[in-house]
């Protein structure tokens, strides 16, 4: 039965694709997009010309009737539209079926041709030479080795292998904030609003008490503000404190480097002082560019504002959050690393400084293009104005290290505040655009003339040398205070009597409220409405080697697997030349396209959406038709040829890459499939081997353990990976729980076939759409998946989902089930229903960064002693416990880019999260305590990481084997593109999931 995603007044905008589908149907009526080669070995699907023709059709109706209050719109159908949608999808399928039968010669010939085009994988076994699918599946991996590490505090730093700087942000008395805020507002009423009128005071206090009781009120808004913004503000403060911590405790003879470090700290503090200057009114901070107004006090209050700098601490990696319900303390345990100004991955490998100066330069093509583009102008103008301020305050100087008489001691005498006000603010707050561009150009010119790069390089070298040293820095805790300033409140007593307690500016611009949450040292803020005490703790954590090591090897298992190859390539240029040279006699399906379709200056935004939409619809239906009677042992690899580079991808190629990944995910519901791109610029055999290894990384592998501390006993373990991505949502917060999301997942099966042999393979993927009210409680797709695994004999399931970290103080508590996402008690209850001997282990992961200090080369490091790991994220209530850390030691890129290495950290939930459903004693026995079952589970989980490694050299474990499902490069994230209406998102995977359900229902699936 098709899941009806419809309802009453839920704030969501219904979508109606009938006009688009109707035009697609018209376009394919007179054009057969299937072409079969004379030897019946290659089937070409010419979708691109049809997609372009549909996109150029004038007057096609927008699927949404109004974009007002709409954030995303993809699969919210009314019942009538749902019925029409199903009918039109079936009609398109029927038309394509007739064309395919006409091309093949008969209905029976479709399955016969697919069979002919699908050789055994053993037939493409061989040595990888020229571009193609040939690969050495018979190879055995080199002997891999993993070594155990220990976290210790009483050994010399010189013996450690890894260094990790950990930060703990703590906020006290969170439970008292509501009463403290109420008291602060009452004091404001009696001392500011109506100091001399007791009758008005009582009336205002009565209004205040009404607001306190109302869950949707200004009082709740104030709580939400402190709740959501405090952590970001603390992180911003912690970045400066970390630099101060290093400056205080490091030992170096580099006096110039220390001058640069202390000057960076001084200038960052000046930024904070400038935006918090009590002598300045809010209007004094307003600047504009390109018709867009920015308030510096608002914009520079954001937590991430320093991240554009070349050298700045980055807080990355969440090791846990702990809440003391009785004491009211909230803790966040995070990782720290330093950003060293390396290349910006999204822009031709330019270093951070060069990239940002390019954005500021009004003569650069990127600046001209962005400021002229209506859809990008607002965000770009904000970016330019903020970067100018931050870079001016941090780098403007009258000292030039390139001059013979340069004296670094003079750096501390330059104060950018006064000069910025005098020379820059008066221009930026005016209306003459040419003068603003001259300011931008002059600043860029000055940065180059004053040799700022020399200072950055010197500071980078010193900091890297210091971090690499073995000495352990002392632990220190810094006290801070979170303040909610009184300026956020209404100053007009008559408005307050009507219940309007917030300053009118907040009504007009909700973002303006950020500036009223400040961080300072305890006792210094005198204008606070309410306060919270906080602390920032910095620790230097070390990992030391143990003597225990294990060795193993692996092989591909391809017996019985057949391959239906797909090549997706531009039909011009070097890609088409390479295709004609290499693939013209191979068995495959060809998806050709014009890779200039989406270049700037071509389609407008509406046409771009229609082009993408048409490709999305037709490609999936075509593959569904081809595979109707195909055997289930097929492997369907999508090999994509790209002319664009990683730094400068062509827009059409990027879209087709994301679409191929989405198609591959949906095909994996029944078959094996994967997608991989090959970039032909600077192409060589090494890149080809890496590309093919990645393409084939999802195939089954068998591991043989050569040396182990104990024999394996667990026969079967499944890993269920699940995530979701919004598909339909309104912008208003009151409709938040009405959102629709696409849930995606992947199931891994791990089986022991002998005492020392383990087979690992992807069993299948899944995708479905649900409202949030159902998603975290009883989504049928997850329940059915667990039932199927149980029937197949899997009684132990590692359930990997989005980490339940909220980044709020929990001053206002929402639905606890929703807070826990896919680990909510109702959902876990539904999964375990009727399976008394089933064990589901809810686990989540995150990545933090360490500095590798030396030692012999090892394939991987592992820390699995829970007693040691709990010191990483100490939780006296044991709500979340770290039970495994994995580190692969791989460094990628140039030396200056690969200073840090990632560590993946696994945690699980303990305590009363699942009362009467799952006793956490089983989790303790199987994941926490040192038992044979724990050793087996962690061994299998580690081998799964090894099975996903997709490079030829330095074979080791893949640090993040979940990136296809969870994260910003997941299939869910890559499926998002813009609707016909700018800034409204469309989720292509959610849409294709609805298409798949229509087609599956038709064939009785």
C-alpha cells in the first residue's frame, strides 16, 4: 500500500507535478530514447535531449502554488494529486516499455538482452591497464595489522603515539534558569518600566506570569534564545581561550612566532570588544553592499565568524553530552584542532588567505559573477562584508616583515578599531558602491604589499612545531559567565502591558537577538537580565602503545555474481573520445549527456529544476523496466567519466554524479550496485586502480584472522545504518513536527564461516518517506528490516544512527523521543517487539582529530578498554559511554594539509533510556565489560571498517564507512537541489522513493 503523505492544515505546501509529468509524457511519445548496438551488447538511453526539451517548454507550471513559508517541498501530496501522480508515472512507464520493446524486438527480448549484457564478474578478472572494468579480483590483501593503544596519564609524553586536545564546556544551574529569568524580568519591571507606579507594576507582573505559563510566548522565546545560542557562543570564546592556553604553556625560542600568536589573540579580543561597545548604538553597526544591509553587531555575534581565518582553532568532534538532571549541569565534550590555512577544497585548491582575498577583490570573476546573480547576491554580500571586517581587524598593519627595518615588537602597537571606524565604516554605511569596491580593492592590495603571508607562514610553522612536541600541557579550567542582556526587553510600558516584552527590533529581525547573549568573565557584566555560570576545560590526552597486536588478510568473494555495467559520460570532448576508444566494444548501458547544459548563462533556475527533474524521473523508470526480470545476483556498477576537476566540477557532471549515486542506492534494495567517478584530466593508472577499487568496495569480502588473542565465537552480526533528510517542511517553528523526511538505510551482514574466517557484505539498502510524528516512533521500513534480519538468524544487531546530540542546554525540553531521533524508546520498542532473544545495540559515532607523534607503521590502532575510554567523556551518570576508538594513521595531501589524523569514536546509551524494553545490562555485558562477546563484536566492527577501504596504497581501515548514509556527503544530502522557486529545496531521493513505490505496487512488490 502506498504511504499517503497527506493531511490537513499541517503548514506544508502540497506539490503537484502533473504539468511536468504531462510534458515529459508528450516529449517521449514521438521519441524513442533507447538505442541498441548491432551486436546487442550496448544499450544507449538518450535521456539528456528529452530533459533539455522539456526544460525549454515555455509556461510549465510550478509544482508549488506558493513559496511563502516553505523551506522544502517534494512529496506532500493531496489524495487527489497522489492518485493522479500514480497514474501519470504508470503512463510514462507504459510509453517507455513500448519503446524498449520496439528497440529490443519483443517483450521477451528485454530479459534476454540484459542477460547477454551481464557477464560473470570472473570474466572481467585481470590486470587493470586501460580504462574499463577489468580488475584483479583474485588478489589477496597484504598482511594487515592492528595495534592496541591505551589512554594513560602517568607516563612521559615522549612514549605516546597520539596527542589529542580535548575541551569540556560546562554550564551550571540550567534547571534554575527559568525562575532566574522570571525574577530578572520582574526586577526590570519594578526598576525600569514602572519604577514609581505600584499599580502598573502589579499589572505588568500579572502579564509576565501569564507569559511564563504560556509555552508559546515571549518568555519562552527568551529561554529558547539562551538554550540554542549559548553553546555556540561558548565555542567562539573557547577558540580564543585555546590560543591563550597555548601561549601560556608552550615552550619555544621563537620569539617572533610568539609575538604573532599574542597579537592574533589581542586582535580577536578587540573584535569582541568592538561589537560589545556600550557606547555604540545598534544603528552604528549597519553597513550595506549590493543593496543588502548587514548589521556588524548581529553578524559578528555568530559562533562561526572566526572560521574564515587562515589560522584559528576549530572545535570538531563530539564525544558526548551529559546532563545532571538533579544538579542542573550540562556538559559538552568536544575535540580541538588548529586550522593552518591549507587549501579550500571547493575552490581549485586555493589556500584560505588567497581564497578570501579573491572573494573580496571586486575585479575577480567570482566576485563579479556572485554580486550580479540575484539568487546569490544576499549571501555573497554578507560574506564579503563580514570577511572584510574580520580580516581588517586581524591583519591590517603598518608593519611589513619584508622591509629591512621591520620590528615585530611594533605589531602590538597597531589598533585597527579607530582606523576602521574612520576609513571604512563611513564608506560601507553609505550608498556609493564604487567607493566600497575601492575599499575592498585597496585592502586586498595592502594585504599583498604588507607581506601578510610571511606572518601567517611563520605563525603556522611555530604552532605546528609546538603541537608536535612530546611535552604534555597542563590541564586548566577557565570560568566564564553567559549573560542575557537587558537591552533585549521592551522599553515602552504600554507595549509591555499588551504582552510585548521584547524590543521591537526583535519583532522585525529575529536574528538581531543573538547580540544580547554574551560571554564574559564572572562578575564583569552589570547589565545582565539573567546569568548562567559556565566553564571551559582544556586537556592534553595521550595514547600509548600496548604489546597486543593482531594480523589478518582479506579476499574478494565474487563467485556467482554477474555484472550489468553502466557508463555515464559527456557525449563530447575528452570523455567521449575516451569512451569511443575504450568502451565501444564492451557490454554496457550508456548514459550520455551534454555536460554544458547547466553552465552559467544557460538555463534559468526554473529550467534547471525541470531538466534535473526529467532526468530523475526517466532514469529510474528506465532502469526499473530493464531489471523487471533480471536475476538477483546482479552487480550494477555506475562508472562516470568527468571532464571537470575535483576543485572545479562542471555543474551538469556534478548533478549526474549525485543522480547516479541515488539510483545506485535504490537499486541496492534488490541488487548490488555502486557508483564511482573517474576524472580524465591528469588521468593515470594509479587513479584508475583507486577508482575501480572504490567501485568494487561494496562487493563481499572474506577475512582470515592470522593472529588473535582469542578464538571467534559469534556466528552472525548485522549492522543497521540509518539516517534521514528533510523533504517537506515549513519555515514556521510551530509546524516543525509536521515535517516529512526521507529515511535511508543500509544493512551489513557479517558471518563467521570458520574459526578464523569472517565474510562481510552489504545485504541491501532501503528508503521511505514519513512524517516526523511517525519517523521516530514506528516507521514500518525499519520494523520490517529488523524482522527480516531476525528471520535470517541475526540475533545481534549494531544499530548505527544519528548521534542524539542537540547542542542546546535543554532549558526548554521538547519531546524526548524526538531528541533521541532513531534511538527513541518507542522506536526501539517497536523494533524488538515479539523478539525476546533479539539484542539491538544502539550506537552512535563521531570523528575527532589527533596529532600522530611517531612510532612504527601499523595498519590501524584500536582502543577498546571502556574504563580508559570513559576518561575521554566522563559521565558520572553513565548515560553515554565510549566503548571503541579506531585510528587509521593515513595522511592525505601535502604535508601542511595533513597535520592531523582522524579518530572515529563509538558510544552507546546506558541507563533508563529503554525501561521495560531492553535492560541495559545486555549492553554492558556485550559492549562495555571485557567479555568474549564484546571482543567478537568489536573485532567484526573493526573488520567492517577494513572491508570498506577503497584505495590501492597503504591499505588500512576506512575511518568513516557510513558516509553513504550519514553526513554531508551522504546520498540523502546529495539528493537535495533547488525547486523551481529559488531557496525552496527538493529532495530527489524522497521523490524517487515515491516513484519506486508506485512501480513496486503495480508489479505486486
